[in-house]
């Protein structure tokens, strides 16, 4: 068989005999993109259920309640009339936060005594807790400034001067790269890439294990030629799948893409090479496709969690950092998000180099193993197929 | 039935204990691995670059407030906007504090002055922290300076403070007061490990059974399936309890609730997943394909079940998907039991999980019986 015949044979196996492989390569990343694109479609957490126990029931306390009602971050689900009732709502998780305005709230404020407002936030879900504390602080700061200005005006300070005396420093925040703090932009592309990796693993694993089961078909051909011709279609299709996923993320979910095509190309190609090499090597060590699939699924969760994509590398302990450096996804996902959202990744050259070296080493090892084992290994029933 | 059970219990130990290794190994490895990963508990020492264009004692007070916070680590004080941009671009810093020229003078003259905080929001773990903590720090400093300014109006210090900050906010965070990430995420990841392990084992439980039909032709389908299910279920519940023990003893995740409630909900959940796997094993003509195709459902469950992204924040599609995930009814109640000692709707969630489990188990029996009947005698003998 010449090169073209080998490639044609692999394409026949992929598209005609075992279409699963094409499904894995294109389907996995697109399925995850759509599932999580829809899941994080709201981008940020809004309408956190809140109860407000306004013990004071004055104009001032009601204006504070109104501030919470006006915020899209909160949804006031009830206004309890006792401490017990307020705690009941929290206990039953009807509300995730409670604000208690004490009975002498307005009188303390007008008599120049500071008045405490209590916020009780559920710490069960930190994404919600963070939203509650951040936006309550913001609402209270604005309210404080307003009240303080009024108090100074009452003390005879002119209006313009009063506002600057009560809050001499105003605070502005500029959020770079993801200005709306969107969870969709933050999360989804990394999850799609985790599935993309999984898709490559399952497709390439199926292909390699097929050769071990049908050893006679290519027995006379040089193993380097076999491996190269086999992996080439996967390399091309996986690259295509990467850009299709990227295009879908931009078109369907408005994820920005500020990076250059060249940067994205080099990063994705080196990653695809590494993923193919890695899966070929692991598949060569497995005795059946079921075992390979189990290993692959087990690997996928730590590979994503430890890739530094969510929990930053700097906050990991030395043990976790060491493991993170081993996973190929570590070199793809964070840099890819930087490229998409910021247009630039400081670690791009390092990551591409590491992925290239890793990819070449793993592919060579997989080829070497195939050379050694293709005449000796017996694989068990590959699919668990039953006749009925 | 007892003989069958004993046979199936021994089967868990077959193949060098492969099933046992999966059922205990995956959840325990996940718990330990992720326990170490999140051992810092909160994101601290966010690299901060300071561009202080004022260089006065007032501006240094603000810089010092950031330096004193354990959330930030000042990595550089730059003198030009270009240097600041470079620090941010190269991710040497994830946040930048910009204090304008004449900051101190403008405060004294009661002119408006604005402090700018920049943050790189590609990773929201940093950005969310920066948005909440920097606001808090600046407000505290602003209130202190405001107090001094009001004192300048011939008001006594105590009264000046109350005028500058008339409403005090006290924050009480319940259940997880230190906002520990381990407490938040570790129980769910352990349960997710258990789910994956059960799925991988139960999906192949009937593969050998179909090839050995002649052996148990006279035994009812329900008995065979029950004997298959029980060892897997018992081992998985034990495995989960070991994980919870490890997360408490090694990583300090509290266990404030009742063990009975924990066993109840995790038992119901494990039954649901084992039955789902058993159904796939009974129905799929090709176990491998079935396992690979249903993997999307299993692997996406953790993020879609409302554990990290709350259900109330999801759109309709997300909510609809979360409803059909067994993990939705177990993960949050388990975290509630551990952290808050109480979970609302425990009975309802347990019943839903039992109903899911019973439905899949019933379907598995029906499909297994049907396929067994249809299997021709010669195939049966040949396979046997």
C-alpha cells in the first residue's frame, strides 16, 4: 500500500465503517459548546432571591429597600415581619440573602449616630455569595453617600461641597478583556476544549485499537508509515473541528475573538498533535477499547480542573502545580481564552513550544510502541457487542 | 437469590478487583487530588501593580491599605502608564491601582477625585475578587478621609465619623463563613467521582450475562439484575462515605449534618445512577458505543446541576436540562447537609432519586427479559 492508499483506508474506516470517530471529533466540542453556551446564557448571576426585614418602616428605610428593589442583581422575594420569619426563609433556601434594617435605623441616622444594617448571606454557593456581598456593598456605599451628603447639607455645608466631603474618593473600575464579567466568556470555550480533547482521544483510541485487533491487514507495511498515514486524517479533521467550534462560539454565543488567526493556528495545531500522540500512546497500552474509554473519561475531569483554567495556577499548591504542568490542556485552554478575550497571551510562545515538543515525543513513543507490540498483543473483545 | 448475590459480590473482585478499584479508586483519587488543588481555599495574593501619580501621604495611605490586605500582593510600583499596561498585558499583574495626580490636593479642596482600579477579567476567579475587595478597601479609606474632612467643619471626631458613614454594613456569611473554596466544591466533586465510577462499572454489568445466558436461564431477570446491582450499590455508598471522611480529615470540610441523612440521599443517588448504567447495559447492542454516547450526559452533569451555577440564574434551556439530571437532586442537598446541617426538601429529593432509580431498574428488567427471550438457542449455546 502506498501513502495515499493508507490514508484512503483510514478515511474509509472513519466515514464508512466506524462513523463514531467522526462524531467524536466534531460532535464532542460542539455538543459541549452548545450545552454550556445555553447554560451560561444569562452571563452573570442576577435576581438573587433576597428577603428584607424592615423593622424601622420609615421613609429612610424604605428608600434603602427601594435601592435593593431597583438592582437587577436582587429579587426581593418577601418582606418578613420578624427575625424568626427572616431566618426561616434563609433556612429553607427560599432566599439566599437577608437584609435586616433595625427599628431605630432612621432615628439613629438623623441624630448622627451610625446605624448598623445587617446582611446575612448564604455561604453555600460561593458564586452567589460573591454576588450578594459585592452588590450589597455597592448599594450601601451609594446610599451612605446620599445620606451623608444630606446630613452635611443639614449642618449648613453647601450642596456641592457636602458630597465631596462625605465621599472624598470616588471609585472607578475598569474591567479588561471581559468587561461584563460574563461567565459565558470565561467558562464555555475551555469546556468545549476539554470535550475537544476528549473527542480526539476517543477517535484516535478507536483507530489505534482497531489496528491491534486486525494486525494482519497492515503487517507488511512499515509501522512509521502506518502511524503517519493513520494520524494524518485525524490531524486535519481535528484542526478543522477546532476552527468550526471557534466559529460556532463566535456566531452562536458572541464570544469575542481578538487573537490573530496565525496565533490560533499554531496553538491549536500543536495541541492537536499532542492530543493525538498522547491518545495513541495510551491506547497502545490498553487491552480493549472499553478500558481505553474508561481511562479517557476518568482522565478528563482532573485534566480540566487542574488545567489552571478556573482555579489559577498561582493559587495551587506545589503538588497540584506539578500535575497541572503535565496535562496538555494546561498549555491550551488558558492561552486560548487570553487570545480570544484579550487578543494576546504572554505564554503563547512557551505553550506552543512545549506542545510541539510534547507532541513529537508522544507520537514517537506511540509509534515505537506500535512497532514493538503490533505482532505480539492480543486485544480482547473490543466493544462488548452482544448478539440479540 | 443469596447464591446469586454471593456470586456477584465475588465478581466485583474478579479481574484483579477492577470493579472495586474503579468504585473506590476514582472517587478517592478525585477527592485527594482536588482537595490539594483547592487547599488554599481562597484566591489570595492577587498580583497588583500600583501607579501612584500623587506620591503624597494620603495616596500612600491608600496603597498601604492594599498592601495590608492578604488578598493582594503588590508586585511593582510603576511610574508610567506604559509600564502599567505592560504589567497587565504580560499577566505579571492581574490588577492595577491608579492614583491620579493632585489626588491629595483635590481631596483637601473638596474637589472630586477618582481612583481607578483595573483588572484582567479573563479569569473571573481574580476579577470577582478584585471587584469586591478593592471596592471595600477604597470605601474604608474614603470614609476615614471623609471623617477627617468633616472634623474640619468643627465637628467632634465621633460625630464626624457618623456623618461620613451614617450606615454601617455588618456582613454575616452563614454555613461557609470563610468562603472556603474546598468546602464549596469538594463534596460535589467527590460525588461526581462516585457517579462516574458507578457509571463505568454498571454500564458493563450485563455484558458477560448475555454471553452466559444458558447458565441462568431458570433464574428470573429481576433476581439477576438485583444481584448485579446490590454489590455495586453497597460498595459505591461506602466509597462515597470514605471520600467524605477524607475531605473532612485531610482538607477540613465540615460535617455538620446527620450521617443518616447523608446515607439516605447518597444511597438513593447511587441507586439511580447504578440503575441507569444497568439499563444501558441491558439495552445497548454495543456497550462501548452506549458508554461513549452517554458520557456527554454524565460528564456535563456536574456543571449543569445547579451546584456551581445556581438554577435560578439559568435560562429555560439550562433549567430544563438540570431537571433531568439525577445529580441535581443529590449534589446540593449533600453540600447542605455537610455545611449547613440541614437541607430543605430532603424527602422530596430522595423520593425523586428513588423513582428515577426504580424506573430505570424496571426498564432494565423489561429489556433484559425481552432480549433474553429473543436470543436464539444456538446463539445462546454458542456464546456459552
